[in-house]
């Protein structure tokens, strides 16, 4: 027995030594990669020659975002993903398309969407407007993909020709808002959810109270989803010259349509006018080379990443500036990096803009479902201080500007929204869970003494005292009155008007303009021009303020921004991950599932959040 134990110990020691050697080799390789990346970033991109008649290849790989969130640099490298954790900044895409429009060397644009992982509909409309502008210059756009879904097809509909693999499909299913309801499992576990809210339609808390959607929420969401789908279908049908109702018929009668073409979805797409040409990948590549031209048997073109590295758009040198501050993500108390809106962090950014005398107007770009009421007020107060300096504020709403996202919009002189922005959700709530019944089922009792009836609040195993419940509800009602009061004052409405469109109801941008919550329909560019107009600026530069990054994040960003390094190293880093999910990716998914624990940090436990806004399903 002793001999076998000794052998086992030697085996594990050897295994640990081997693992240490492997770890050392991997760390040395990563160090070498970082050094090579730094050298390449410092030297700048190699000389890029753009031939006359080239096409711009627009192939966003990842999720389109307003502001890149790097997170932990080592986690990014460890994930095997060197594409900024698969994030594509919308401004980069817009800059490339706008510059290519006026670049005499660029003759066409090829839009490839197979690696597009996701984007908000408002973002796609902004990019679509840039593509429309490019096409109006007389240059052609070709869209190509193995298959299309709602998001990629909305972009592709802007093209002169849509090319698709002959084994592909146009997979349209419509939009939906669904969520899980937890009343029964919470009851079975003995967990009591104490919900406090104001607003008949404040649905964020419904999952804890019901087993299904309330009639009020169903009414609100049905209107909202209908607004968004009508806009989507209208956009696509107009640009593809399809009869009104084509998409509704395509989805509702898909089995019948497929039966006509022996189940071949690609043939069906051509027959209905959804795509123009289907063929194999090789044949479609040959077709593009014929239309655009080739060099050394390759399509004559340049990727938008390499194109941006040539700095195709000259910088503006005007003295006056329009400042741009981005509020993207959940609003949380305190400080936070990109991807979340830390109340203190964003307030500091706004204060820096206020202190810059060259900034004559401010545009707040909001893409947030809300969050902490306290943090929202910290941000709103800082915006009010900017406005008190006599300079205008314009809010540009992206995909989401709801609840807390609307609260921080109230100081604006003008509010611009996309027709498909989700906004409103003017309401406030709090949720407290108690576990006295759950512990009792396990035979666990809780007892003790306190100096007052509230001394034990928050103790696991004690019920919520009625006096505390009353106090929380009064606080929530006061918060709601503050909310509608801010809206009434800023929108020049009376409280009754605001209350009628508040109560937690969520609105599309188009509907919000109709009920007075929004001034104009348009994207970020229109909002910037509006801000410049309010400040009476003719010559100005746009100053986008970014949150500070750590030295490690700045270092990694330099590497990510080097197209040469990224293109060369991404396949190698990807090979470090298994064919399935790496342990890091699994941990990241678990962290995402517990995300609500990290954002429930309002010091007064009051929340202005539109949970449903983040649950709109469309791909």
C-alpha cells in the first residue's frame, strides 16, 4: 500500500511539474505576442496601397456597440478572441462608409454579414442611412452571406444586389418579448418576494408576482412590438420594392411557400424577391470579381479595418467643439468601466466637458435600460450643471433609453430618438426577498433581540416588518412623483399628461414623439447637427469623450487597433480554446446569469429599470 501511495504521489508531482512547464510555455508565448503587438502598434500600420476601383469590404465581426468594453485584458487574451471580445464600434463602421463615399479610389462596397453576431435595430438604421448615402453617390453595394436573419437582412436590403449561398435561407421570424415567470417556484421554495412599485405597467417585477403576463403588460408590449415590426417590414419592403405585406405573408405561410419549391428556401427567397442571386461560395466570389475587378485572382478591395488604419477622414481643426458623452449599459451606483454606466464615472466625464470652455454644446448618447435611481440622479444633476452654464444639451437615444435612461435625458433642450428606440418606462420599483418559510422547511429557526422593530431587517430567516414595507412603498411613491415631475418640467407638460403616458409603459421612438416624450426622429448625426445649431456653430469639431482605461487596457487596445497584428494573431489565439467552450467562457456565462446581483446596488434600493427592453428578441 505504501509503495502504491508513493508511486501515486510521484505521478501527481510529475503531472504538476508538467502543467507548470505548459503554463510557462503559454505565458512566454503570450508575452512574445504582446511584445510583437506593441512593436507593430508603435510602428503603425504598414503602407496600405488602395488601387483605383477597389471595393470597401464591410464585414463586422461580432456585436455592434456604441462603446467598446474590453474588460480584463488577460480574460480577453485567454478567451482566444482578439476582436475586442467580438465587439464592433458603430462609429468605426460609419466613419469607413462615409469616407469611402467620397474616396475616388473606392468604386463599390461589399457588405458581408456572416460574422455579425448582433446589433440594436437603431444602430442598424444608423448604419443603413450611411449605406443609403454611399449608394446615392452612384457607387454600388453588394450584400453577400450564407444566410440572413432579421438584423443582417435589414442591412442587406440597402444593397443594389443581394447574393446568398444556394444552401442558405432568409430566416425571418418577427419580433417578440418573452420572459420567465417565477411565482410558483418561489412559492414552492418558500421564498417571499415583496414587491414595491408605482405604475400599472411597470412589468419589471411581474415575474416575481405572476405565472403569466398581465393584461396591462400584454397590451403595452403588443403595441410596442407591432410598432417595431411595422417599421422593420416597411423599411425592407420599400427598399426591395416588394408589395406591402410581403414579409407578413412570408412568415405566416412559410410551409405553403416552401412546399411550392420542394422545401428549397434559397429558391423561395429568389422567387419572392428577397434575394437576387444564389450560388455556391466560389461562384459568388467569382461573380464579385467580375463586377468589381481583381488583382492576382483576388477581389480588388480593402477591409474596413485596414481602410480605417489609413486615416481616411481628415480631422477637423475648428476651435469650437460639440462634446459627445456616451451612456451605454445598465446604470449602477459608483464607478464603472465601459459597458456599464457608473453614476460617478459618467458624472466625472460630464464635469470634464463642463470645464472645457471650447465645448459649446453637449450631445448625450443614451443606450441604456436604466438601473439605479440614485446613480441616475447623480448623472442628471451633472447634466443640469452643464445646462446652467448656458450651453445646450441634446439627447440622442439609441436602441434603449428607458426608465433611468429617460431620467438622465430630462435636462435636454431637445430629445432625438430612432423610430425603433425603446423609451419611456417611467416608473419605479423595489424588490425584497425574505426566506423565513424556506428556512422553516429545513427546520431552521431564526430568533434574537433588537433595539427596535426594524433592527433585524435583512437578517436571513426573518420576515419583512410591515412598518418597513410601508416605508419602502412611501419612498417608491415619492420617487415616482419626482420622476413625473422632472418629465413634466422638462417637456412642458402637466403632471396628468405625464402620468397618462408613464405608469411604466414602454414606447417606440415614433410613439414617444407622438405623446410628447421625444422631440424629433433621427440618428446621432442629426442630433449633433441640432446641438451645433442650438449653439449657433458653423465650424466645429466633434469631441467624443471616452472613459479612462487602465494602462493594461490601453496596451491591449493598441494591439486590437492594429489591423495587421489582429489579422495575423487571431487564428493562433483562437486555437488556444477548445472546439467547444473554454473554462473562461463558461465562467463568463455564469457571471452573466448572476449579473443582476452586481447591478442591484442603489443605496436607497430604488430602481428605474426596464428589464423587458433588454428582452426584445430579434436577430
